C-alpha cells in the first residue's frame, strides 16, 4: 500500500515543478543550472517522447487510462511482497499520471529539463518522464533478477 505514496510523491513533485515553470518562465526561456550540461528550458510537447505522435491527444488519453488501470491491477494482484517490482510500478504510475494531468489541463505536456553532452542535446523532459524511465529500468532489473532466481 505504501507504494502508492511513491506515486503520490512523484505526482506532487512533478506538478509542483511544472507549476513553477508555467508561472515563472516564458515558453522558450532558458535558465542555466550547470553550464554546458544542465538547463531549465520552458518547453511544451503535445506528443509523446521526442514529440512523436504530436497532436494525438485522444490516443494518449486511452493509452494512459489502460496502462494506469493495468498497473493498479498488477500492483494489487502480483506485486505484493516484491518491493523492487512494486517500486518500479509506482514510479511508472506516477510518471504516467503526471503527464496525463498535463494533457487534461493544458492539452500538452510541460517539459523543462534540458541536458547537453558535448554536441548532443538530449530531448527535453520533466520529472514524470524521469520517473517513467527509472521505473522501466527498475522493472527490467527486477525481471532479470526474478528470472535468475526462478532458473535457480
């Protein structure tokens, strides 16, 4: 049950940081956090990761509802007593809901974390995106570990 608190914490942090960006920055405004590496850049995305499927909000609504219902079901039915699995699902759920709230309220997702590695500019993201990514990595780790344990 406490894994839902992780989801809630992700939602609060995600929406709070997005609110700061919306209320304090103009779209396109950039604030240097670590020169040459990390910036806050106010950006809006009406697609998915890397702006794919731009303008297909109806598709994101359907997918998000289905994914969230599936995650809640899996958490209740299969994740009990499996902390790494539960945490990964909680992070994925928090990230999915964070961006879903944006799509409902703003008809686009508020992104603001911009990183640069040399000449490569990583796609701009937000805390919900980071939560989703970390959750997926943790789930993959869980699957590998569980597979090893099952095979003995």
